[in-house]
């Protein structure tokens, strides 16, 4: 898709497994996002020292919501069209994040 400066683009918030680099997940989704006109945001949410399983407590939520706010501030995106994608442990995170923040 061509980039149009006046258009508000949807955001795909891609949450990878803590052991799978978010850059690789974004690279795998890049062709789809380019074809359909999405902006990909892939935050690093796991522990900096290795694997951190998602524990459903909400302590990882700011890692995703802060990145999303930053993307919405920097790029012309539609805040009503934010989609979650999760891979591995990121799928649990995506489900919980979507249920905790339906807005």
C-alpha cells in the first residue's frame, strides 16, 4: 500500500514470546502490513535477563500501552483501529491486554 500523509492508518500491536525477538516478529508481519496499510508496533515486554512468562497480573501492560501511545503520537494512526497479535507467550499477553483495555 502507498503511504498517504493525510490518512490515519490502523495499528497492529504485535506481542512476541519473550524468547522470540520482537524485531523478527515485526519482520514476519511486514509484508502483510505493507499490503494492507498497517503500522506495526512490536514492544519488547519480557525480562531483560531472559524468559519472563506472562503471569496475568497486569505488570507487563505498561510495556505495550506506552509503546502504543508513542506510536499514536508519532505516526498518524487511527486509535479506533488498534489490533493485537500474539505469538507464543505474547498470545496470552495479547488476549489479557485486549480484555483489560477494550477501549
